[in-house]
C-alpha cells in the first residue's frame, strides 16, 4: 500500500474576521468527553483507503479517511464515495478498510457514500492498476475508462436473475483448423489456452466466435468478445444470442445512452449475463468467473483508446488472461507483428487451416502494377481500369453477383521513397522515415530529414537497389464512383464510407465502392473485388504500412467467393512485393514473421517498447532532462510537429524514447515518476505522453 495522507492537510483554515466574534454559550465538553453532535468513527475497521478522482500523477495513490459510524454499513470496498480533498468535495472509490493508518495525525471523515454498489471489485481494481502501471498513467484515468458514469435510476432497478446455462454448441466447424478442436476442448474443460486464429476466407467468423463463447458459458463461466466497430458488434451479438439466448448476452458500446449503458454494465457486474460483446469500452467488462477473452482484428486502430493512458485492447485482454489464468483468442484474417510475437515466444499457439482447406476457400488473386494495360473499352479507359479488372467485374455481373471496389482514403502524410524501386526511404541513424522538412538554407532547399531523430540525410542511397534518387509518394483516391459508373453503364453504383457505412448489400449485380474498413457483406459473397491504388496504402510513411495494407486487402478479399466458385481479386500493386505475395498465397503468418524479424533488427516495436513525448519545446526538454533512462534507453529527437515559423522554430515537438522489452516496465515507471514531479511543480504547459503508440511518424 502506498503512503497515505489525510485530505485535511490540503484544506487551509479560513482567515478569522476582523471583528471580535460573540462569545459562545455552548458548554465545553469535559476532558475525554466528545462534543455533542461530533462524528464517531465506525466500530470496526474505521480507516478507509480512498482513490480520489484527480488525474495528477503525484496524487496517484490512496488517501486515508475515517469512516463515520453512520456510514459503517454502506461504506463497503468498491463503492463510490465523496470526500473533502484540498478544500473541495471530490469523487473517489473506497478500495479497502482497515483498523489503523500509517499517518500519525488526525484523519478527516468521509463526507458521504454516493452509492453502496460495489462498482470496483478487487479483480477490476487489480486490472486497472496493472494497466496504469503498464502505460505509465494514473489509476484514476483508467477507472474513467473502465467504469461508466453512474445513473441513479438504472442502479435502483432490481437485479436480474442469472441467465440459465446454455447447451454446449456444435463446434464441428472448428475441425477445419489445426488445433481448433483442441482449443475448444480446453475451453470446455476450463484449461487456459492462448491462441492466434487465422480465419479462412469466407468464414462465418461471428458464428465461430459465438461457438467459443457458448462453450465457455455452457460450463458456467464468462466470456468477453471485443470487436472494432458497431457493424461487427451487431453480427457477433446476433450469433451469440442465437447460441446462448438473448438474456445471457449483452452488448456494450460507447454510443448507448447513459441509462442503458449503465444498466447493461450493472447486469454484467451483478452476474446476470455471462457473455459480453462490445467495442473497446468492453475490454474492462467485469464478468464473473471469466473463461475466455477474445479480440477480433487486433490490427485495427479502433482498438487503441484515444484517452489517457491510451491502452490497447489486445494488451489489456492479454494482461487479464495472464492474471486470471484463462484463455485468450486473438483472431482475424490477417496477423499483426504483435500477434506473431505471441506465437514465436510460445505464449500462444497458432490456429490455422492446412493448405488444402485454404486453396478450397480462397479467391484467385491477380496483382497488377501501375503500368497496366487499359481495357479496350472507352469507358474503362476513362476510369483507368486495368483490363484484367474490367474483365473480372464484367464476369461477376454476368454471374448475377456484385463487385466490391476498395479505394483508399485521402489525407495520408506524403513521404519519400526510392526513385527507382520505390522502397520507402529510411534514416541511416535510427531507421526512421525520411521526409522533406521544407524551407531553404542559403537559397538551397533543405535536404531530407528524419521524422524521428531530425538528422538530415545529404547522401541518400537505397538499401534495396542502391539508387541515389528520391521521389515523393503521391497518395490519395483518384477514382470516383462516377467514373466507375461510366465504365459499367446500366450497373447500379453504391458507396460505403465515412458519410454512410453499409452493413450489407443484396447478392445481385452492383458496383459497391468503399473505403478500407467500410466493406459491406454481400449476400452469398462478391463475385470480384478490385483493390485499386495500392500505392496509396503501401506508400504511407508509417511503420505499419505493409501490415496495414495486407490487413485491409485481406478483409476485403475474404468477402469474395472462392476461386472454385469464380471469385477473383485484383490488387493494384507490383507482384514482386512481399505484401502482395502474402496476399496471393494467402499467407499472412509468413508476412508477419518477416515484419517481426525486420523490426527486431531495426529496434522497432513490438521488439522494443517506445514512449512518445509531445508538447512545447520547453515542456519536452524539461521532461527529458528529468527522465532517468534505463540502461538500454535511447532518445530519438526531438523533432518539430506541424508548421515551422520564419525563424525555423516549431510550437510543438515530439521525442521518442525506446528501450528493450525487458526494461519496458522500468521505462513506464520512469515516465510516471517524471510526470509526477512535473505535476508536483504545477507545470502549466500541457504535454502528451504515450507508451507503445501506433503512430510513430
């Protein structure tokens, strides 16, 4: 237990008035006698240890208060309370009660118990503390993410009875995967088994996840399934409700109203439901006796919470599974380098189909480069469609099936690549991405510089082909739905993107144009998929550009019929690239192993742990000066962010700190301690600290 202090120390006495106060007529108590109306401490365990809801790093500990006798029955561990802290009434959580306090002076009393509901059970408190320590954040920040705001009316409703145990589901479909039946058998027997599942193309993955959850629920244990967005949530929830019953599953999503969100969360807390399906907010769901945690498509950036301390769903569920000794399933069509690390370290086993099953399920993939042959049709030339793509779409329409067209979004950060082979240009010092900083020196444009460490590169030479030429990577979606519509007259065109995301489309001829991540499911599958402008994804100046491109391509291609049923996928990228070869062979595990090996060689995550520090130049420099680095620590930068003024100064800068994985906890502790000292000094300039950021550019 950390050191505790009473909040009374922070409450300064008011200055007495100038005029002399009238003498009091109240009788003074005798020695050893309590004043009339004075609060009495609780007869048992009168000391309460409270976590106050204040996001200051130097206050990230418990504070001791006395429990008044009148609150003895309601002040239970895990309940919400109100206490006086620094002269103000603030919210807090009662962690535990004890007989004595280490503080040697008078303690203040609790002001009141907001609710006797034990919303912070010991298991949830341990999890939130571990997440805060992992990311160098504060417990109060994590508690805001884990516990929804209180709704008094919903809390006053009677608790629902526990749902009946469902029947064990039929799991024969898992026999298509090596180690699939063994994993389901471990779930049924309550044995911990961690797995990385690579789903087959065309797989009804919501049904497979529901079968895993129902297997656990049939044994009387709980399951938490986390998916990226509400479309996936709807599909998984429907599949789970079919197998375990409507009353035994609940969907948690941030878009619910305050009352309904709290009502569903209380149903989980009180043990009324065993299966929880949700987006990233559900990763802290307090299920009783958990037996399975699932994260689907862990490479999706929606799994990263954008609130401090910026936890990732995969890492939180991994910590929960390790602490509770239960099973974790990381599933998806593709595989991230982080998931590959779990496999190579032996912490998780791969669950994937053999090549025979894969060849029977996968569509035929055809890559085309930039210098493709344009179809003879005039309309196709206007849309700049390669001949093979035009023919694939036309064949799908002739078969009475829709065609999916994936077009990358606009707005990616332009970067630099080799002018000959287009390999992304990297810094020779830290292997960070190169970019043009802008501006000039003595009338000459500034040379390319690293986005990480800021070192200029005056003698670039490509590591792949040896060329000294650089070129800017032009990215963005150039083909529009109107152009494609002119290429296929008479075929209806539907769009799915930021303005309107379609959940599904009927299985009849149509041209479905979408941005990555917004692909609707077609009834019976698509006849073809055109993955256009591949360089818009591969040319991103991002550590995860290749991994992200493959993930998005495979998510779209998995919606296409198998090659035996005529399904085709046309990808607009050079066939010789590793990421394209992984798509052609449908082998994301091979690509993930390559990615992980390269990152281990260059010192990139997940082989290393990184911390990002953003803020004004003075704030970043001050924190770095006060940051004791572990032995393997290395500081990259700082480099400017945003616009640079005429004097060459930036209003914001960012520095990266990287260490080995073995010293990741030491880095998080050092970051937290430096932030605590900064808060104790009442620093006014804001600063953003993030461990293991997805965006390193």
